[in-house]
C-alpha cells in the first residue's frame, strides 16, 4: 500500500475528516452515511486504510489528524517528483513549462518561494 496514493473514495473520506476533525467515530459514520450512503462497516474499513497510511488516528472513539491536508499534499508532490524526475525539482518545472507558459504572477510567486526557502 502506497501511503500517498488514495483511491477516489479514500480521498473523499480524507477530505470529510479534514473538514470535521477532530470527529467522533459515531459522528463520522453519520457523515459518511449522509455523504456517501455508506454503512458503518464500510466507514470503518475505509477509515482503517487511512489510519494504516498514517494520515489519521483513532483513539477512544475519536478520529484525529496526523497529517494535515497541506502536509499530505506536500508529501504526494515530493513522492511524484522523486519517482518521475529523480527528485529534481528543476526537471519537473522544465517539463511543466514545456506545455504551459507561466504568467508573470506565477513567476513572481515561484521566485518568492525560492527566495524564502533558499539555503543560506
């Protein structure tokens, strides 16, 4: 099981949890029944998959977040760049820019990120 790849419904469940966390498992079952038409067992099965990936945790009837949405997306991006471009962010940007020109605002935003995170 790859920790940063979610199926469609796993992604929807993760979004629901991030929106309502911390949430009781009882409330989550009700939310999933309303949103997806799931039974309790389906909710628990899908929740276990997300917990096994280290995104959420259940303890004493409550679901809490271990990785925020932003942290999860960052990890997904890192994994993609690592697997597809050998970890090279410049190669990723070059490939991305071949098909889509960046606007002046996007270039400025990227430059600001680079300046903010540049190694001293």
